[in-house]
């Protein structure tokens, strides 16, 4: 029996979050900061959420400006 694999968005992708966590851990190591266990994953998740939120805000501003009368 074939069960369909649910599709995930890029934001929910573990690969994207893992890549961000690895980049954060590598940057912290290069600077000489020792991160507690799991801190890189938490920071990566927060960073991705921040980027998505700022993107949505940008879209909302763009849509509002597009609907406003030209000055």
C-alpha cells in the first residue's frame, strides 16, 4: 500500500533549519563562542521565523503602497 508523503514547505524543512544551525555553530566556533547544547538549533529556528515575518511585512507594505493613490 502506497501512502503519500506529505509535502513540506521550505520553511518547515529540516534541511533548511539544519543548514542554518550548522552555519550558526560554525560562526560561533570561529569567533570563539561556546554555545550550549541545542542553542544553535534554537537560534536557527528563531532566525528563520524572523526572516519569514519580515518578508510578510514587506509584502503587506508593498501591497498597501500599490493600492494607495499616486502622489
